[in-house]
């Protein structure tokens, strides 16, 4: 009681002081927001300024490359085999392998592909065996230490057109035809790039373009000067399934084949992905039910507050 | 015909449907020719039908003229006519289209300027960039049509 009265007196005294202060401050109120916000405004201005300065210094990307050096970016084609639930078209792989064998293989190796991996995906066993036997491979050293030649087996790899890179360069005017085994993975744009490159040789080079001696103009090749000339022409290959062998058809088939050679596991990988989805969704469903089961005693519990009985003094 | 046809029927956006929309002008697609492989089943715009007609006409002429040389020439012509790369035809169409008209105009203007400029000592200029833009436009427009036409 005593303390309370003392507080009350203090409050009254303070109130008197406060009213005078408030009366004094109302005149300065118009100017006060700027003063209050000055620091914040300045800090914001500095922050914005530093951002602007940073953008001025480092923001705009420097394009040292001309579009010619960069090359024309390939168009995106709606590859069926690139869809999540689609496999390679193995008929197309077969055609593509034919194109590789009859056209590309004279310059480009496919050194990471053994005949055995073609079995069941591109060729039958007998076809692959027959094809392997057309080539000669080194044997293990015999009793005299001589290395002889033997016909190829399924376990042998596709033969390369040149003995080594130097021989390949020497035969191709200094340019090395790259190995195609992983080419779809090795180039930006993948399938689209290779397809565009194969079919993109224009009939005439655009006016003013300078194509160095021994090179060919291809807009998709960075620098536009490519050592490989156009190789695919209509009806260069005769397909066994009588698909019309237009340039773009052959290019499409061979690109799909090269995608297979770079990712022979693709079909299995997609199947595995589907399995993962099936199993995880099943396990998730299971876990939902198990949780429900485990929680059922907790969820169905009823907590009741029973007011304690205070005996006879209840009516107090 | 099979499972794929049912799937194709259920999905109007699937590729087999897209083909029909973009089917080449010269194509006379007969359903009997199309096999049972759901998607990617397409007619080449340079299908056999128009060529067959040409053949018939040429044969008639041939009989009038006679002579083996004529025949050889006719065969050569046939080979030339038999296959037209659908990519080229589609891209030509696309280059003429309205969407590519500005870039085509730029390219042509550039070609004119550069070819007409050879005598003077003007700085070297090429039309590669303009060509890129035109090719990009044409390819972009032709890509879905081409994929519908190829197997």
C-alpha cells in the first residue's frame, strides 16, 4: 500500500514534466523524420551506389568471341530417345551403325565399342561374329615369341581406320578425325550438335566469309572452318529396311547410334530409374500406413481433466 | 493395331499426331503403307507417289522418242528427283515464312552490300552473322516438321 502510493505520486510528477516536453517537441516534429532516417538513407544510398559501381565494373559480360568463333548454336530437335520413358529405337541404331560402317568408319574410329556390345542391341550374334571375323587382330605371342594374326572375335573392339593419331593426321591434311565412341557426350549440344553439323553444310558460303585453304564452311563448327567436308548425301547408303536414305535420315540414324555408343546403358538406366520411383513410392506409402498404425494409440487417446475432489470443504 | 496405337490415340499431342499436321504438301499418305510402329511413323514428303506419277509421264515420252540414251538420262533424272532431303525443303519453306522474313531481309541486304562492295576500299565485311540468324530461324521452324517426317 505504501509503495503503491509512492509510485502514484511519482507518476503525477512525471506527467507534469512529460506534458511540457511533449509540447516543446511538437514544433520540431516536422523536421525529425529526416534526422531520424538520415543514417538509414545514407547507408541505403551507399549500398545502392556500391551495387551500381560493381555492375559498372564487372556486370556486363565481356564477349571477346565473335559469333563466328562461337559457331551457330544447334537447334534443339525433339529426339524421341531423349525422353524419360523412351528407349533407343533399335531399328534406327541398326541403320545408324550401317551409316557409321559405310561412311564414317573410313576416317573415324569407334575404339571403345567391342563387337560383343553390338550383339542384341544392333546386330544378331551371327552377324556380329561374321563382322568381327572380317578383321584381323594380333594374337598373343606364340612359342617363338612371334605375334601372328587371327580373325576377330566377339570380344575384339571395332578396328580403327588408322594405326595411331599421327597416321590419322598425316592422312587428313593435319586434321585428326576424333574417335566417335563418346562424341555425343563430348560436345556441347550432344545429338543436336552432331546432327546439325552433319546436315548443316550450306550450299554456298555466305558472302564475304573467308574459308581457309583445305577447310570447309560449316556454321555449327566453332570458327566455321572444319576440315571434314560434307560426307552425307542422299542415297549414299542403301538401308536394308528400305527407309529412304536422305541426308537428314542418315544423320539422324548415325547420331542416335553414336548416342548409343556413348551411353549404351541408357535403356537400362531409364528402367532402373523407373524401378527407383516404384520402390520409393511403395516404401513411402508403406511408411505412411506404418506411421498411422504406430500413432493410433496416441491419436485416439483422450486426456480428461477431472477436477480434484476437495472433500467436504467444496462449498467454501 | 496394337498397344502403341491406343496410346497414340489417347495422347493427341504425341508425335504420330503431329505428323499429320505438318505433313508435306506433296505427300499422299496412305494408311495402308504405315506400319504398326506407333511413333516416328512418318511419310517422307518426297514419298514414292509423286515420283511414280512422274515416271509414268516420262515413260510415255520415252516411248515416243525411243533410244537408250534417253532412258539413261531419264534414270539420272529419276535419281535426282527421287529423294529430296526433307530438311532442305522444310528449311526453304521456313526461310520464306513470315517469321523469318526480317532476318532473311537482313541477310539479303548484307549479301547485296558485300557483293556490290568489292571494288572499293571499304573494310572487309562478311554476312556470316546474318547467315547465322537466318539459319537459326529456319532450323527452329523446320525442326518439329523434320522430326515428324523422318523415321
